[in-house]
C-alpha cells in the first residue's frame, strides 16, 4: 500500500487516509499486517480526530461536502432570523 512508501509525509498520509474514507468507505491499510496491535494502531489513524487535527481540516471539510452534497445544505444567515 502506498502509505508505506518513503515519500509519504504525515500530511500526505492523512490525505490518502481521508480519500479512502470518503471513496472506499474503509480502512484498507489496517489489513496490511496480521498483528492485532498493529492493526489497532493503524485504525486509529483513520479517526475523525486524527484526520481533522491538521492544517488540511478545511479542505477535508470541503471534500466531505463534495462527496455527500445531499447532506450539506446552506442557509442564509437572514433565514435564521426570519
């Protein structure tokens, strides 16, 4: 899996994991090892807390809006006070 490549940075690994979450609905790199402890450690990298606690959070939020537009709607602030 590409997450183990030497060119990956912590930021680019987050981007790959976010892409897997959004488009594959899974955590495929968890099964790269048979060791249960290592699987749990890798699984934690896919949590919302780990993915969104970075400088890419705003972009990840936009990616979620693109992937799930039916759940992301906007209201004008004026509509809130009407």
